[in-house]
């Protein structure tokens, strides 16, 4: 079959036009996807709470107290540790071992939303708590110590520093990036064996073979890298003894020497949390905690519970079945209450 040159040119023109259309269409689509992804990332990071600049503080008495408060958070052990210059009432860890960069790092368990939310009713104590109460709990649990009286200069300074950090945050709001990022639950229990493997690969170089940390022979802090278990680590009443808190914390912030939130996968973060919190540490019971046991967090590892699940599942998961059961119980209780 013979085609005239005109027909051939027409067919070629149609072919190139169609190809160009689809190429342009998909390239624009791909460009839009990339653009949207970049914009979302930029918007998310720009919305994070940022701490005020301490260099802008003047030389007033109040500003000096704020500076001292920051110093106490950063180098707690120098003032209150085993060889503390003020008192010897803590295990040698610093507040900023759990609240990174003196409580200012996004998703580093920072203090950005503390002043705006306190005083606040907390189910753990069943009372309205002040910032002083929160700080006391941290010292008694995470630092396994004895809290100073609220009238001391040290407690006044820490309270003033936390207040200053959140002075621009509207009351009763929690800014983006405050506290610890919540991770999605696994569809299985967190695995201590897998966690040990990841610990050896990505954590052991800083925290030691036995989780003992690394002492700091020259600086003001007792530890260069804090102990994760053992007699000098946080006790069983600390917030990081809950897997949701520990997993979210390490996912966003560890390994500390790499400064990236992409080194650990979500599964690795959960498994490391399980491994670390399966190790021996100081046991300290707070009998006054959780006066209403139905309010215990899903990952609170100590019974009794109202949902029928074991202590082991509350500690390691899987957590979705517990969440579903609690939702069912809440719905049932609300239905009973509405029929009275």
C-alpha cells in the first residue's frame, strides 16, 4: 500500500503532537507532586515552635534567674548530681538528657507547650498540677532523685525559665513540635530481640554495651552520654519507661551524633524502646498514681487495668486491640449513663 507524502507528514504530526501532550501532561503532574511535597515539608517545619533567644535577655534579676534556670536544665548534674555544687539529690543525669537542647528542640520533648497548658488536671495524680509539680516529678522519676523544695532558688529558676520559653504561646494551646511526636502503633508487639540488634548497631557506640552511658571527665555534666538502664538511669515511674514516649523520642532524635530523624524506622524505634525498657533499672512505686485506674495510658505497664489485658501487652503491645477495647467500654459506659 502506498501513501502520499502529505498523508505521511499528517500522521507524523499527529504522532508527535499526541506524544508531546502526554509527556507534558505527566511532567506537569510529576512537577505538581514534587512541589506539593516540598511545600508540605516546608510548611510543617516552619510551623514548629521556636524558643526565644537567650542573648536578648537583659541583666535584670529576673533575666539572671532565667539564665540560671536554663543552666540547671542543661547541666543538672553539676548542681544537683552525685557531686553537685548545690546538693547531691539526683542520679547524675541532666534534665536535657530527656528534654534536648535545654528543652528547646522540636520533637525533642521540649517545654514549648508547658507554660501555656499549666496549671492542668492530670489523670496520673488526679489533681490540678503546677509547673513545680511537673518539675518535681521529673526529678523524682527521670533523675531518680529527691526534689528540692519549691521555695529554693533552683526550683524558682527552672519554673521561671520554662515560663519564659512559652511566654509567646497562647494559653491552652500546644504548639506544633512541642513534646514528643506520636508514632503509629505496630500490628505486633514490640520485639526486644530485634531491638537489641538495632541497639548494638546504632546506639551502643554512645550508650555502652551495658547501657551504662559514657562519663564526662572534663565538662560540667556527669555524663557525656546518659545511661539507658542500670542503677544510674531513670526509674520505673519515669515517662520514658512507657514505650510510646521512648519510641517517639528516639525516632525523632537518635542517634544523637547524626542529628537526623530518618536513621531509625518506626519499627526500629518501637523495638529499641522495648529492648531498653526490658533491662533492669531502679524500681520506684508511686502508690498515689492513677487514682482512677481506667485513665491509665494504653502503654502503662503496671496493673490493675479495667480493660482485661495483661501487663505484658500493656508494656509491649500490640496496642490497637487495647485501644479498640477501651473505645468499646467508653461507648458502653456512655450508653448506660445516658439511660439513667
